[in-house]
C-alpha cells in the first residue's frame, strides 16, 4: 500500500512538473482573456433583451458562475506558480479541485434561481429546486478542499495540522463565496486586471511598452492653479446645491412634481456641473500623463452629457437605457485609456486588451456616472486642495504610475 501511494505521489509530481513547464505568462493571459470574455458575455445578457431568450439564463449561469471564475482561477494559479511562491503540485491540485467546487456552486445558484421562479409562480418544488442547501454545502466543502493548497502556501506553518489548514480553508471559502455572490459587476474588472498583469509578466525582460517618453512636467503655473481653483469652488457650491435639490427639491419648489422628478433634474444638473470638473482635472493631469488624457477627457465629457440626457428622459423613456449604457461605456474607456501604454505587447494585442478592459470598466462606470452629481463636489474639493497644497505635494498627487 505504501509503495503504491508513493508511486502515485511520484507520478503526480512528474505530471505537475511537466505541466508547470508549459505554464507561461501567455497561458495566464489566455485564461484571463477567456474569463473576461465569459464575464462580459454574461453581463451583456443581463443588460440586454437577450436575457429573455430561451436558454439565456442557463448560458448566463454557465458563463458567470462557472466558466468565468474557473478561467480566472487558472490564470491566477499560473501567475502564482510563475512567481515561485507555489509549487507545481499545489497549483495542479488547486486547479483540479476548483472544477467540481465551481460546478457545484453553479448548480447551487441554478437551483436557487429555479426555486425562486417556482415560488413566485406558486408551484411546488421539484428535487432540483429542493437541493439548494445540499448543493451549496457540497460546494463549500469542495471549495475548502481546493483552497487547502493556497492556504498552506500563504500560511506556511512550521507545525501544521491538516485539520487546522482545512478549517482556515473553510473560512476562506466562505469569504470567496461572498465575493462569488456579490461581485457580479466587479468580476470583469478583476479579470481585466489579471489580464494586464499576465501580459506584463509574459513580456521578455527589458521589454517596455512602445511609447514616446513623456517630457518632464513643468510646475503648474499660477494661471492654471487660479483657473482650477475658480472651477473647483464654483462647481463645489453648485454641486452641493444640485445634490440637495435631487434629495429634497420636491418639498420646497414647484420645479419638480414629485421626488422622482426632483432626483432626475438634480442628477441631470449635477452631471452637467461635473463637466468643468472633468476638464479641470484633465488640465491638471495632462502635463504628467500626456495627450492621452485629452482623449479621456473628451470621452468623460460625452459620458456626462449622455448621463444628463438619460436623467432628463426619465424612467420609462425608450432612450433612457441606451443613453445610460453609452454613458457607462464612454466613462469606462476614459478610465482605462491612460493605462494602455503600460502594456509591453504589440499594438493589435494592446488594442484588444484595452477594449476588453474598457468594456469591463463600463459596467462599474454605469453606477459611477449615474452618481456623478453626488461625486463631482468631492472631486471639486480635491482640486481645491491641490491648488493650495505645497508644490511638492501637488507633484505627488498627480504622479504617474
């Protein structure tokens, strides 16, 4: 029995080492790109009428609850192994164990969704809808087993017991389960971040992004600081007023018939008030980050105009949702473009990676641009602090990555 176990262990080690030889940064990038594509497809289904098509809910569950997390896990494991902090055997075991854990989690989500639909219709549950607790418990145990390797790698106890490692892994599995259920909009952004890391780690030593070096920035002139200070002060006062109107305008003015109309008008005015804030922020950042900031400013301004149009259209208007999606997409790409030059890859690959990251950021940007009326005063206050800060502090505030 002992010889048989040792033979299996040796065979496992040889297979892990053989697979580890192929675990390059390119494979991590492929897995991260696949995860990003799965998350984007799942989110696109939710944000469009395609979710009403037959079988769309199953495709959404497979893409967002199984394929996306699995490929993201594989990408992280490859990068972890390449860093030298995880052995090939541990990485292979974690990758293999993650498959049933995520499959059970996806089945548990499908069971809960099906049960919710039947309960809403007043129909009795079948065996699958009644198996949610069993599937969720099995997914938790399988996830704890899969995390034993990473936990023991991070913890590295001198005298570790398998029970202690498993209990810590079980606690970690609960934390990942919480992220698994609540981070639907941030998951594409996480996949995009891992993709960028994989692309940078896969570049040969000494290779840097093909871009012209940025000139040494000159100190901000008094004219620029004065203009930014005026813009920051005015937009701060107006932004607070528009936010107050959005929250309570229906109770003290006749401009809004009800609280919903007041919120729409206040947010629309707040989005337009954020336009000079974005322009001022671009003027501050451009000397340090180059002309790409100008493109980001144009996209951000277009996003704010689209968000204002969506708020003025109001709920139920056929153009509200398309304008909201356009606003999120413009802001998402505006946030991502300045970082595209950091990718040490060919231009076509950089364009594809930037497009994927921009789409991933767009889903989170949907919520950000919708709250632009409330966020703009905070940015205005930050610009005022920059204007009156010492020169050394101003340089640190806009230091490029």
